[in-house]
C-alpha cells in the first residue's frame, strides 16, 4: 500500500531505553522499530555509566 502521493511512508527507529529518535527509514507502512542509541547520545546510557563509575 502506498500513500496517496505514491511516496513511501516513513518508519522510525527509536531508542528502547530513552525514546530518542535514532533514524527514519522509508517503509511500505508507518512503523516504529526499537533499538539502542549505540553511537548516539543516549542520556540514560550516560547516567548508567556514571553510576557504574561511582559504584
């Protein structure tokens, strides 16, 4: 199924930890995929690393 303009819909990949949008991808339908902010700034990941250092 295509959108009315014939363009692909956009899917989005979000971080499963913090919910930040990581990337948008062209897809057949609108989807939300979950991943981790690897290589991106994940605020929750930074907090966990700081707690590990204190720990």
